[in-house]
C-alpha cells in the first residue's frame, strides 16, 4: 500500500442489510447549458454537478465509484472528502493528484491488477490470482478508520475491484451472501464475475472483526 498526499463476535449466519442512498448518473445533461470558467451551468446559471461513473453511497461517510475525471471534481467537492482509495496499479493522473492536493484529500493507493475475460465471460487467467487478499484487507483497514472519512473507493469502472472491497466490507457488516452478491451484480451487471463472488465468499474477516464499525448504518 502506498500513501500519498500527506495524508465482536456474532453468529456467522446472521443476515443483515441496510438501505443506502445512491446517486443516479445522468448520461446526458440538458441541452440548454453554458460553460463558465470550465464549469457547466444550467439555464438558471446554477452549476451542474456530475457524479463519477457508478457513483453510490456505501454507508455513512463511505462512497464508491468508477474513475473520476475533471468533469466530476465539482461534485466530489460537495462530499467534503478526506481520503480516496484508488485500486488500480497505474499512477494517479496529475490532474487528479492536483485536485486532491488542493482539497486536502489523502490518497491511499492499492494497486490491484485487473484481468481480462473471454467472450463467454470466463477468466483468461487463473481465478483469484489477481485479487490479493492481503491488499483487500489493508484497504478495508483504511475504510474502517473513521479518521479517513468521508472516503471514496474507486477503480476504473467501479465494478470488480471496488465491488470486491465493498463486498468484503459487507461480510464484516454481517450481510448474507445473497445480499452481498445482489449489490455486486447491480454495479457489475453483465460484467459480473463468478471469481469475484467466490473471492468474497471465501474472504476471511477474522483478523478484522476486532475493529469497530462505528460509522455504519448497520450496527453489529
């Protein structure tokens, strides 16, 4: 794990779900708009906020999304973020680094390699080889530390790597597997991978159970 920019035991069969707020990403904005200093404005001169791809609230102070670009920066400012967890191996773009620096946001970089699938949706590589359990566990420790909140978790599309981190968080929150998989599939859609779901099913949360989830809507 690379840090950049400065900054309870219960029965395993318990099934717990919570309602969380989500933001629908609008693909096409109103045709009546203007640009002022790089910001999009609506017909009344109000600034338009565009969430990143696959943006949603995970829990109090925790959000998820695909890769934010410059068009999403104004929206991200409204969240008052303290931290970003970035799950791709590539270096963070300069524009994104500048945005974090100017807003006092810490970057936690956990580089997890992606993998390609064939036309039938099966892995082109050995299952699990690109989902490092230790890295997911370290990312979860950042998520569980409320000093890092509000926090955004993102990868490229907000589907697989982000989905695995959120799915493992749900195990800590005592969600049943069917609910964990339902949430994963809502974001991954046609790109859902059996290997991701198997990873979440087998992920061992024992070493994290002692960490309280004080921020959660779902109390353990």
